[in-house]
């Protein structure tokens, strides 16, 4: 993003610690909750995508038809 020091990464086994800073427009705690919700949506999309591939593998054209394809 062109700003040195914006993100710092330190490896530590079995943990993940990060800092969230805000400009003040949105509280850091709300930013984190929003980010978690977006991550959930993206993980659901990946899961559904994998289910679609499984259905295609298992049912072939029937799987595509059941999806409306």
C-alpha cells in the first residue's frame, strides 16, 4: 500500500496476534467484527463452490441441472 510499517508480521506458533487501528470514523472493534463477517461470507462461498464441484463429480449433468445450470 506504499506505507512502510503499516503491517508488521511476527511468527509465533499456535497464535495470531494483530493490532487494528482506525482513523476514528469506525471503532477498531467494529472494523474487526466487519472483517470477521466478510471472512465468513468468503469462506461460505468457497464451501459452496466445493459442494458444487462435488455435485458435478457425483451427479454430472444432473448436478448442474439441480443448480439451475
